[in-house]
């Protein structure tokens, strides 16, 4: 399976993702730069990863400038073709700024950067991102953000719930997110935005491998699709 890892000025978690994909999953990963203007730049990949960090120094707000870069038309094209897309932390912010996911990420109520490991609940395992978890399972993921407060209007929230697009919720909600939301998908189910960092929890040598099942779920989904089996 081939993973593209998009890199923007200020991205700082791309190597974590590269390690997770290559060393833990044993799959292929390649960095793709933000200035690649080819409409087909992502066509050869099975999944596209948008890592965390502070793209363009979070100016004028997190993800806003990255959402205007040359690679975004190719990202939209990949989404149109149903490619798997995962945005983590700043990557989640970029996905909301591009409109590939609904809602927005606001500053934490504390107005402080939060960096710790926090319990996260799997709301549904009926997705390509969570099939190896159990619904209701609580895992531990690291968080590292100042703007992780997910917000959307009441109509959007109702739709997210009705369509089972809320996959991850906080147990203690350190970010103030509406409905304790930590991660959502688009309605089609191929795009995931998540504020915690599962890629920082993929190896027991780091003290925690709770995040590895997310990435392995994606690999299994693609393998099943290629083989013609139903996930």
C-alpha cells in the first residue's frame, strides 16, 4: 500500500507518520511537497496523510494558508476519487479550512497549548479507520495543540451524529470540543480528521501502541477492497 505524506512549511510530524507507515506497518510512504501543482500528483497513492505541526506558523489561523497551496487541487481530486485521507491535528485543521470536513477548530478554552496523553473513546468501529477497535473501547492518544476546540452548528452536529461520522470522542475533553469530539469523518467515510496523534502511539518502545490499530485498519480495508472482499 502506498501512502503520501503532505509536507507544508511548519509541518513537524511528518517523520512520525513516515515511521508509523514504514517501520510499524511495513508499507511504502513518500513525502509530497505543498508546491506540487500537478492535478494528478496524488493519483498513484492509496492514502494521503496530512501531518500535525504549525503550517505557515498558523497564520492567519491554523490551516488557513496551507489550504490555499498548490497541492490542494490534487487533494480535492483524490477525495473525489474516494481516496483515503487522514488529517491529524494541523492536518485536521487544514481539512476543515478546505471544506473537505465540516466545522472548524477554535482555540482551547484555556487559551494554552496542551500536550499530554489523554483517553479517547472509539464511538464506532464501523469505518475503514476503526475496524480493528471495539465500539466503546477507550484508548490513549497523545494530544499537542492550542486550537483543538472542534465546533460546528447544531444542524451539522445533528448530521454528524445521524451519519455516524463521529468516530472519536474525548473522555475528559481537554479542548472544549462540542459533543466531546476528537475526530470525525466526511459523510462518504473516506476522509478522517482527528486532533489527537495516533502516530505517536504506534510502538510499545514509546510506551503505547494504541494508535497502531487505526493505521492497520486502513491497510486492511485497502487489502480487502483490492481482493474483492467486503470489509
